[in-house]
């Protein structure tokens, strides 16, 4: 079945697959790696603009490795899952410093770099170097689960191990780069999670889920839990010099490594918090309309509380936390998407 599977898939890809995506041109390891990291948990249509901006500013691994982390995060802001950007930056530094700017060519060596797992390493080896590398991203899991009617959730280890075994058997020695792109493309365009286009699928005659008329049953879904809701209170503190107080969030946790507004437990403690930070002459303004933001594991409701204060000559050591930042500088820093929208609305409307 493997040869038939591969030949049908490649014939479809040659005729109907996508060949003009920006990372499919000049297939360097750097461009393939960047696209694979960006495409994790993110749709192609969203990634394209980010990829163009990123590759324009950081055209090679040296440019990325020597960049300031704030600029990297600023260009990533809005793409989400910010650990990807931090790992991307760290991995670029390792490649630049330890590998003389050249990517390792094996799956095992690539997996030693921050943020590169087994599937991403396989994609780089296959697409950039043309060597045999096996992938198993979300699209591939869905295709294989349906073709082989694999019962059980692809989130379970035993199921994942079974899918890896199948993926390894199917991956060819020749045209492995095209095959890798083809199976991802099939999952992204035809064998989609909702409303799959089985009538156009080159693997229809091989698909056990289609034969059983159970395509919608694969891959099996784990019971959805209702997302918890969290409230967060942020202080929009602006002084008389048209500066606002910002802080950089820790690398771990929500919005890791990005700049943000100071966070307090509740509105009632804001003025006490200001006093503790040695920020005087503060006046609490009316709170803004809450911002709703959906994250992977919970829904966030962001309460923003503007505070006006009067200060003398700005010095960072006037406060024990954060940095006073002039309003024009807001466009050059990396902020979470809801904070970006807040600044655009609050300062430009």
C-alpha cells in the first residue's frame, strides 16, 4: 500500500498542490525552519504576512542570532505561542555560534536545538536537504488516522506511537521533500478537520474511514472541557510627560518575554500599588471596557484601569518595577495582541 499511497499523493501534489507559498521558494534550511515553527498551531493564511516581515528583517540565521530579543518578539507579536519566538532566537544563536551559521543535517542533531521537535526536524531534513525525514504534524495525524481508521485520540501516546510507525513506513527515500509537503498540503486543503473534500482526495480509494462512511469519526476527539475564565487587572499608568509604565513579563507563563502593563490583583489595590512603587500624585480614572481574549486553555477577560500621575524628570529608578516609555516607542516593542489593540484604540482613536 505504501507505494500506491505515495504515488497517488505525489501525482495529486504535482497537479493540484500549493507550490507558490513564500517558504517554498529558495528552500534553505533557515526558511524551512522558520516556516515550520510559525506554522505550529497557526494557519497558513495567518503565517504568510508574518513570514514576509520576519524574513525581510532577518534574512538569514546570523541576522536573527544577533538581533535584540525585543525586536524578535515585536515582529512575532500577535502570532501567539511566544515560547516559539524565544526558542527560535536561542536556536539561531546556537547555530550561529556553535555551527558557524550552518544547520545540522540530521534529525537527532536538530532536535537538540530549542523548539525543534521530532516532526519539525524531519521536515527540515526532508524539505531543505532532501534526506529522509519523517513528519507527524497535526495535518498528517488527521490524514493517517482517516486512511487507516485509527481508533483513539491522536493525543494519546499509544496512538501517537502507532501513527509514527505508519508515517515511517510511508515516507519514501526519493522525492521525500515533495512527499513531506504533499501530505501536509493534503491535510491542510482537502482532508480538513471540518467538511473534508473527500470527492477531490487522491487517497479516497485507500481511505478506510471513507469506506466505512465514518470520516467525521477520525481522528477521535477527546471530550471537550469548558474553558475556565480568568480575570486580569492591568494598570495603564501615564505620567504628565506622556510616558506610560511598562514591564517585561517573565519568560514562563502567559505572554512570556513580551512587554505589558503592570498587573495587580484587583482594582481596589491600584493606588496602594502605585505608592509602593514610589509613584506619587496618582489619580485613578474610569476603567475601560473589558477586553475578551481567547487562549488555548482558558478565556481571558482583561480589565484595564487608566491612572494619571505627575512626575519630574523621568528616571527608570523612580520606580522599583518597570520602565517609563514614551508613547512613540510603543510601535517598536513587542506586546501581546490584546495590548497592541488597546494602545491603537486608546491612543489613536
